[in-house]
């Protein structure tokens, strides 16, 4: 029987979620410095204007030494003009010593139920091409690579690029 439970994250979990987020960043060592802190997680996950939701896997034997949380899945809501309501998975992470025991699957099942209850018609996320274990995990779910199937490319503007693009877009318009 599983020695963890899956539940919604609580505000007091933010410190440990942040710690796991750092571990995930180390795992993906090309991410650069972590820009989030516990205050930001508390505000954006549990404040007046929520930007994300999170499920966690918690060890049942909490009093023993070692961290109580063994994994998390952080997600948020979005809207697709082709599918309607959808969930975006930002991170899934299971601590090293707990991997390949079904914890990731249990987290995924938990949030899939949440997505279905909310009427979502799609769950979407991105993954690094070198992360073969995660890709195996997603393929087992039956997930489709949209870059291959539909030729998608993933773009973003970081904070500096937002400022410079806005300056460029609004130059000479006043
Ligand atoms: C990806 C991750 C969340 C999977 O969690 P997990 O608890 O280890 O996964 P599960 O035990 O539920 O595995 C489910 C299926 O995924 C596949 N899988 C998971 N880990 C695997 C591995 N190391 N090698 C091969 N297949 C693997 C298998 O098909 C497995 O099914 P099986 O047990 O019947 O073979 C976990 O490995 C992890 O946290 N990795 C580091 C962080 C990461 O890569 N996150 C994703 C970033 S996009």
C-alpha cells in the first residue's frame, strides 16, 4: 500500500514546495537562478488573486526524520480557443528516493480528476527533450508531442524582453 497521501497543498507547505522547486531546478541545471521565494508562492498560490494551484504527495509517517512532502504537481488554469477550458501543468516533481513507486502517477491522477471536474478538455505542459524518464512517464499516459504532431514552437518573453518589446511597440506612438 502507498506510504503517502495525495492532497491539495496548504499555505504552510510553501516552504517545502519551494525546497522541492529548488531540487527540480538543480535537476534541470540549465534554468539559471531561482526567482521565486516563499512569500511569492504564498501570495500567488493562496492569496486573494490566485495564480496557481498545487497538489502534494505527503508521507504518512510524518513524525520520522526527513521531509514530509515527497512530491508536488503545480498547475494553473488557461483557455484554448480550440478546446475551451484547460489545465496547464507547470511542474511535476517526485523526490529522488520516492521515484518509480507510483507517486508521480498518483499526483497526475489526482489533478486529472480536478481538471475533469472543472470541465477541462485538455491538459498541457512542456518538457525538455533530454528528460527521457519524464517523457516515458508522459508517453505512458498517452500524451501527444504537439511539436511533432502540429509543429508547435514554444516562445516566451522574460521580464527584460517584456520591457524592451513594450518600448519598441510603443515608440513614436505618443
Ligand atoms: C517524472 C517523474 C515525476 C515520474 O514520477 P514517478 O513517481 O517516478 O513515476 P511513476 O512511478 O508513477 O511511473 C509511472 C510510469 O512512468 C514511467 N517512468 C517513470 N519513471 C521512469 C524511469 N526512471 N525510467 C523509465 N520509465 C519511467 C514508467 O512507464 C512508469 O510506469 P511503470 O512503473 O509501469 O513502468 C519523476 O521521475 C521526477 O520527479 N523526475 C524528476 C523531475 C522531472 O523530470 N519532472 C518533469 C519535468 S517536465
